C-alpha cells in the first residue's frame, strides 16, 4: 500500500535520479518495495547500475534482485534483448532455479508464444503444484490471450485454495468490473474490505460498484461506504465527496414523494459540497464555476 | 538526539545523587537516634527533577513517534500497488517502443 508520504518520497527520488542526482539504487529499491509499475524508469536506471561494474559489485547480493527487476521491466517495455541478457546472467549464476525458470516462461509470454509459455509453467508446476506465483501467472497468461472467462475460471479455482490472497481477489474484482458483472465484483470487494478494512480505496471501489448497480438499497449502502471512505481519508478524497453528493441526489430522485424526510444525516451532503468547494477554491480556482453548476444541478447549492 | 541523551545522563546522575543523599541522611539519623519518617525536602525535589529529565530523555532519544491517525499523511493510502503478479505484456506499450538503444553490457 502506498501512503501519501511514500508517494512523495518516490516522486522525489525519481526526479532526483532523472536529473542525474544519484540515488538510483534507493529509487529502484523503493519501487520494488511499493510494487510500483514504472518499467521505463526501472529499465533506464537499472541498466545504468548494471552496466557500471563498480556500482554493480557494490550491491553485493542485491545485484541478482536487480537483474530480475530489470528483466521484468525490459519485458514490460518490449526490449526483449535486454531481458534475454539479464536472464542469461541469472541462469549462469543460478542453474536449476525455479525463479529463473519463471522468468524464462515470462519471456516466452512477452514474445507471444503462448503455448510454449503454458508448457513451461506446467513443467514448473509439476515439482510444486501449489506454487502461488506460477498459478497466478497462468491466470495472467489466459487473460493475455484474451480468454477472460477462462481467466475467471482459473482465478476462482485458485481462490478456492488460497482464500486469503487479497491481490487475487482484487484482480478478480477488476476483471468482473471490466465485464460489467457488478454483482460479482461487489462480492469480491466485500471480501477485500473484510480482509483489509482500513484501506479507503476498497471502500471507495465497493461504493462505486454499488452506485453503478443502482436501486434504492444499493444507493443507500453506497452512500454509507462513500462516507466511510471520507472517514478513513479525513475528507481528502474528492471522489468520495462527489459520491456522497451523487448518491444523495439519486436517492432523492427515487424516493420523491414516497418518503418524507427520513434521512439519518441531513448535513452530510451539504458538508461534502462545502468540502469540495473549499478544495476547489484552494487547488483549482478556475474550475470553481464548473463545480458550482454541477452542485446546483444536484440541488446541493443555490 | 545528542541533547536528549545528555539530559538523560544528567537525570540519572541527579537520581543517583538523591539516593546517595538519602543514605547519608539515614546514617545521620542513626547517629542522632531519631526515627526515619521521610526523606528531606531537597531530596524530594531532586527526585522529581530527575524523574522529569529521565522521562523527557526516554521520549526524545529512541526516535520519532509514528502517527496513529488514519488520515495522516503517513497512514493515508493514496494508491494501491500495481498487481504485479498478474501483469501481462501484450499491452499498448508495444506500439510505443522505448528507445531500445539501451543495452546491457
């Protein structure tokens, strides 16, 4: 999970490394620790270190981790020659290694030879049928071929065994959202909120899915989850603030005339609108009139 | 950090001096054959001062406190890690080849 301070630190190190101020290794370590996907920068700075024998040997054992990181980044950038070179070095150092075998299979994937990659993964699975990373790679392989329903099937099989893997739940949720299967996606997000209740982004995504599903009950629940996102972020998430406003408007549209005021928190939406106005005034004064007209159309300000 | 450490050492010295003074006071009481009812007032002051200094050093020296609030900058999650275990390579990056002039070795 990337917190606000960590994000600022990454950006500082990135601009420092980009401008030749050193700190490449710190940047690469942080990218690895936070699991960010910035292949072009990793490739550039990683190769600067790897091509300099003095810098490379000063890393000690971390050298091999860096080779792996650069190899994956190179595949992501489609610089397959670089990836091939890195893997060759690792192969020489660690023959018989499963981790290098996985890299080779990933290289096959990057080349687009799906059948060979599948064969490589299967042979790796023979030794250890419950290797989580390889099982996940096979899901990704199916997805890469465009067979989304096959990927869903493999992923659900995987989740039956490894139910605590929240990254897999998140992947499944995102696949379902991409297929507009919101009910299933909502279930996945419920699992994610259960396993990591303190992460506001899951609350936000769950609320988004519920709002998209529509219906009075879902809208009311969505509003609650937007409110909990606001609670967890201290009101610094504009999407959640907008969500509260939209949910209020949608609920009011649905219940027009039927219910009298039965609101639990009548000030919530006006407070959210006020917080939005304050933030826009501070950070984007030119867009303030746009926000005003949006809020007026939602009947939240006059 | 260094200031905090010095204050801590000073606090411990004051505390040991208080202990020494109390022992002296008790031997004095034994000579005059009086009952020990409590330490003298200057020793009590010394004890309190030593306590405050040691407490301050113990809070300052070990390092910074971590924030407990959910919405502080250290704890507020602003983005999820990219799901690297499920990364796929046939994305539109293929259409924008990086200058592959970068070569290893």
